[in-house]
C-alpha cells in the first residue's frame, strides 16, 4: 500500500554557501560559482544514522543547470578517505551524494559542504533484504542474520520495485489511502486503512509495515499493493530496530 505524503526529519538552517568548482570529492577547489542559499543539510550534524544515508543538500531556490556541477563538488567527504559516490538531483533545489559503498558502521563520517563542516555518526549496519520470489524479509545486523520473516510483497498488478533503497522515515501509525495512487475508494482495489509500524523506503509510498490482514499469505504469496507486508510482531520488531538511512535491498 502506498501514500505520497512526504515527511522528512531535517536540520533547519539558513546558510550562504560559495559553491566550489570542478574538483573531485575530497579534492581542492578550482573555481567558484555564485552564492546560493542553503535551506537544509542532512544528516543533522552530530546525529547517528544508517550506513546508507546520503548527504543531502537542499537549497532555498532552484539551482541553475550551469551551477549544478559546482554544487555537487562542494560536497566533499573527508572521512572515510577516498570515498566515492554519485550525485543525484531529487528536484531542481535538492542534491544528494550517495556513497558507492555503505559507510563503515559505528564510525564518524566527516564532510564539508562548501566551507561548512559536517560530522555525523553511523550506527550498526542494519540491512533488510527482500526476496519477492521466496516471500521473505531478512534482516542482518553487522553481518549477522537477526531475523528472517515471512512476508508478502506486491501482487502482479502492483509490483514491489526491485533495487536498493534506504529508510526515509518511520510512521506509527500512518493512514494509507488508495486515492493517492489513483485508485478510487469505490474500486475493488480501493482502500483507506490506518497502518501500524510503517517504515517508508520510497517517496512514492512503498513501506515495510504491519499487515495483520495478510498474515495467511505471508511467506506464500504476494498480495499487497507494492509494500512489504509483515505480521504485527515482526513489523514492530523491525520498526524498533531500524533507523533512518538503513539500507533495504529488494530482490526479485
């Protein structure tokens, strides 16, 4: 089941940043771009997040296409050394640096955004792995399997997306309304439900959540509208174990 309402836990700050030019991440700046106001930086300085959390910079105004390379290169990772990654523009005012490898667990990550230092911490490596064909959701902590759970994913008409995701938010409860994905309540596929222990992994509304109505199908068949359905006990355990930025990998 899906819901399109966005919720973000962020550091609210107003800064003015002289964006630096086309040096590689961690390298020296070569040229500058006009000043651009920064509205938000994530993770919050000093916070502890999951090992897949990107560095996200949100600007107070759209960034011109001609200034985006400079904006990207103003995000520089200083620890761990030689970290590599890719830049993704979530919209015309928000860019994120996604590391190629997960950050090391139980570590301090250091970066700069322009001349502004950013230090945040990682907790344990809490990795959730979905197997659509096997109807399972397996969670490991620091490389050790902690719980393998029967699950039910999206039915053929509403498939669960395959790929790598990160935990974007936690909501308990959340109201899921099929109208947000274009399904009227009067449709046989329509729904409006209050759902507990909901862990969001996409802005399009894919969650890992409690689904007592599908416990009989969990482990055997895929019957959801795209979310990962767990039993109430398993969903509560995952909700209380996982944090923002923890990775979730969905396999076919």
